[in-house]
C-alpha cells in the first residue's frame, strides 16, 4: 500500500475568533431563516413531515422516520431546542418571504468558536422540482452567515446512500474530504428498539472561508435577475457558471466519488446491535505489558519517560509540551474521566513505563470512540507497544462492543500517519482547517478500524505477537499493510 503524502500546511493564526450564532432571524432576498420556535412552527412542520408526498425528499436522511404522533414529534423538537443551551447547536426554519410558508429546516451543529469550525446539517427541504433561487438561497444564507461570524470551516455530513444530497452538495461547490465508516447509526424504534440499528457511513464535504468568496460570486451571479428569462428560468445553469469561474481562477475541485452520487448503488444496512458500554476502570493484562488505569502516582514514571517534549512522539493533533512536576496533579483534577479512559503502558517484567494511551470522543449512541497516545520515541518499534495497541483494540471491539475506533493525527506528522497505518488503521480523510493549536492551523488526518476490519486484523496481530522475539531491539516491525490476510 502506498504511503500517504504530506498534504498539510502550517499557517500561524493570531487573534482569530469566531462568534457563537445568536437566536435572531437571518434575512435573504427570497428566504428568511428564523430560529426554531415550537409554539409558532410545530403545526406546519408536523404537516410537512407527515405528508407522504414529502417522504421521497427525506429518503436516505440520517435519523429520519415519519412521526408516529404529533406529541412525539413535538417532544423531538423540544429536545432540539433544549440542546441549544450548550451553544453547540442552533436550529432554524426557512420561510418563503412571499408566501410565508416554511420551505426548509437547517441547523448549525458542532459549533466550535475556539477552532472556528461549524457544521451545517439536519437539512430538510420541502421543495420539489429543479433547482430554484429559493433553495439555493437557503444554503447560501446559512453558509454566508457563518463565515460573517468568523468561522474558517463549514462541514457537511451525509449518509453514503443519500445520493441526491451528496450530488447537490458537490454541485453547490463543496469539496469532498472522505468517507468515515460506521460513523453513525439509527436505533430504529420501528423494529426492536435498542437492538436493530441502521448503520451509516458518512460522506464528509467542506467549504473553507478562503473558498467562500469564489463560491459566493457563483451563487450571486446565478441568482441575479439578469440570469432569469421571461419564463422565470435560469439563462445560465449553475454548474456552467461554477465550472467557468473555477477555470478562470485555476481552482482544482475535489469531486465526490460517483458511487455516492448515483441512486440505488449503496443499500441501507441493518443489523442486530445492542449498545456498547463505557470503558471500565480495570487493568488490561497482556503477556508482556499491562495497561493500568491512570493514577496520579503514574506521573512520576511518566515524567521520566515522556516529560521532555524532545523524547515524545505525539499521536494527536497538538505538539508535545514540557511537563511541570505538578502536571499529574493538575491533569487528574482537571480530567475526572482520566482514570477510566487513560492507561499507563507498563512492562510486566521490570515495571518500566513506556508512555500512555487513552480513549477519547466516546459516543455510545453511535458505537464509536477514538484513541490517542503519548509514547517515548525510543520505544516506537518495541513489540510491547504493538501488544498495547492490540489490547486496547481488543478491549474496544471484543469486550465493550464498539463499531468504530478512530485515530486522528496532525496531517503534518508524517511519522504518526505511517505508525497508525502500520498498525491497521485505514486512512479515511484529511479534514482541512480542523483546529487551531497554539496559533497554528491544524489539518487532521483521520484513520479508523471498524469491527469488520478488526475481525480480519485480530488474527494478524495474534500471529505476529506469537512469532516475534520480545528482545526489545525493534528488529521485527509489524506492518499489516504487507499482510495478505488483511486486505479490505
């Protein structure tokens, strides 16, 4: 398998701060986006969601089923509004200014002013027929407002089987970043609730603030009155304007693969799946190493091993920092989950500490979690590190029953990207302008193992661990990419 090229870049960012969107209307020429008001909007929304003529518009949308009752529908809307208290979500209804009727729903999700990133999702459009100035302005209005608030990245997630939406987003000008497998699931109450789930791989597309001026020009040129004939039809098609403007600006466009834009090519997936459970505070015992839940006393050993940033290989997004002597006390006090999700890697023969690993981004409802690690560079090729990764994967998939284990690293960190691939994590995407760390732009490279991958990967690990001589000299380096048994 070819190694990934370094596609990232570093750019110092100072005084960059986005604002949290407020619950105020956003006015366009044809459409007005109003914050969701249950008393004001519930009756019309319930009518739109229960009319069978709209169901084809929603087919393939994640987490959508026709409402069973008005009471249940209102209860779900209430949950959306309650989630806004955390300032990570904000829900809108989009209203045709001429008719006063609701024509769409949209939501800002994963609002993160610190990193200036935001998601535009929960997209319901109650309009049939060809593209119109109304449905284009719906998208334009929310995107433009986010960039005016100072966001650098707007991302969109759609189910791989939702071909119509995936094509519409690409047509608008979204750049394809990748597909995250087993990323979300729907507990389907129409079957056996909490047992039968719909599995979903998600297509990730984005628009960056640096790309928006060009896209805004395309949208505004297409919506301008000069582009409308006497029958109300566009003179120039949107795609023609987009392709011309991109060509003039010498823009390279990253297309979404055709399979995700072609109807009926990816079937819905259902299976029996009880929800996983949270990690326990327990020792994971291997043959040569053990993973102990992190306690404050471990930091004395960790200080010697990875306290100096020059000795550390960091497998996350930020750069290693020099530890202070009281770092352990601060960390355990400030992170009450540390003893449950963090593990010190300890040699069973001599109690040497090699570093630490931890679970992160644990989402039980979707059966997903992430992994991070801080290891001494001297031991990166040690078979004991291989066993530690194997033990954490086995715990996540075989014991806790998760469906996806994700490893996200800085895209500039070539060594980290090669390391996680050697251990079986498959490359999925590069998330552009994902975070800001210490004034530096971070592009994130995303790798993952699914439970299906693990069923093929586990015997490769076990065979390798059974054969390797644990001399610690690092002469035997695992690389599952070279294993015929692990071909996905």
